């Protein structure tokens, strides 16, 4: 049996209202993960979607969810995300696409006002977009009854497990009804994610758009050998040579703060984003970067997964990540949805182990930058 070719959103059997919503949101045509995931998801089947960062996974599950939930009474869907930032992005997608079908989502995340969330829950939203810990907080208070959930989504499943959320996810799974639709989306499919999928999904449709370790096709990678002291000089040089919006990744919060102050002293519009920033500071930094108020965003790996900021010209790995998979996700912040972008990585002699692991995952060497600068 041949699978029909999906060339436009019209081929997916969407309602007229949803077709208008996706056009208004600026979605020209379905990405590969959307074209393959939306039909089975709309049919109520369990779905495992594995696709690299920046391929449109969020719309791949929000569109069919909205279509299935339209006309009912909530809350009937729960989406778990690993970070507040990703949860906020998902909720905004519902704002863009759900209004036309009368489907509304509420954000339930840590670091936000509990009483305000309780009031929002009393409005019986159709969808809860949440981080695992805060869902449990509301469960223990009797504010959420998960037996009403008909659709359950785990977004960035690998990151949820990397961040140690397995115990919370298992408690949430125990509270969900057995008869439900479950979807799991992830950029990679390590053994722990595969085990979670086997335990929680029922005869899922499996969709793999790119194998683990695949970076965005149009992300131009460059490697620079330097010393620990030479990193800052190299960062300043690259920021001067390339004027576009730039996302700089550091390994630690303190280093992110230090670089933010240094670049601000250089006269650059810069924001800092990491886990010790308040909810308001994180929101302001991300929105300011999106809207161009800040040319540079210095962040820890809280930014590496699932944050949808279009038009990032340059990602700089000031520090290589400890996990090679996180390199793929960092690089995926640029060259999103077929755009082009540049990714530069600094490596010191102390980081050669991380570089080796990254190149093993990629199956190739990271190309050297044309103008090597070693300073110390």
C-alpha cells in the first residue's frame, strides 16, 4: 500500500478553520515530521516522532490535538515539557492555532504563581502545558484530575529523562487513564526513551525523520582550537566579524553571567538566560532576543532544546557540552526549518574528550574554521 504524498496542509484533511489558522501563522507547507505525524495523530493513534531540532515537531502534535479536541470540554489533554521556556513556546503555538477551533491551553510550570494557576485550572482549559514537578504539585492539592485526560504528549522525551524527571513521569503515567492517546516526540531515541515508549504507548506509529546525531542540513559548522583564556578573545572577534543575531552557549551559569557583563561592557545589546534567573527575567531575555532588542543571548543548555527563535544567524559553543547529543540540539538553534546558519565551536585541550564524543556521534569530523586563533 503506497502512502499518499503530502504536499500541503490541504492534503492532511484539516478543517477550514485550521487551514486558515496555519496560513495566518505563516506555515507555508508541512515539514516532513508534520506530514507524517499529523494523519495518524488525527486518527487517534499513538505516535513516536523522532526528528532533529528545528523541524517543526511542536506543530506536528498541536495541530492534530486541536482538531481532535475542538468542540469538547476540558481539561482533556496534557503536554509535558522539560523546561518552562519550552512549555511557554508550546502554549504560544496553541494561542496561534487553537483560537480558531475554540481550543485553549493553560501553562502550568514551576516558578510561577500557584494561586494564579489554581484560578486558571478552575476555568477548565482544554489543554494543560506543564513541567512535571508542577503537575504533581497540583495533583497533591487536588487541583488536577488526570483521569479526564484523553491525549497525553511527552515533548523532548530524551531531555525529560536527561533532567531526571523519570520518577515524576512515572507518577503521572500511573494517574492517567489506560484508554488514552499518547504521543512521544524526541530529537534522539536512546535506550531509556525507547523503554519509556514501550511501557507507555500502545502499538505506536513510529516516525523517524533523521537518525540520531543528524545536525540541521544547512548549519555550517566550524571548529576553533584555542585555550581557556583565548576563548573570550575569539568570541569577541567572531561577534565583530559577523553582525547577525548570536546565541552563545556556556557550560555554567556563572560563566554565562560573566560573559554577559563583559559583552555588555563592549557595548553589545546582550541578555543572559539560565536556570537561576527568575521567570520574569527568563521571559524578558527570550522575548527580547526574539524581537531583536538583544543581538546576543548567552545561555546554558536550558536553551538547547525546543526553543523556537527564527533567524538566529550564529550559534557559538563557547564551551563544548558534556553530552554529544546536546551539541546537535545546540546547533539546531540555527538553520531552523530549512533556513541557513552558522555554528562555531571552541575547543581547548581539556575538551578534546567531548570533541571526540561529538564526532563519533556525527560520524564525521567537525570542519576547522578558516582563521584559527590560539591565544593564551
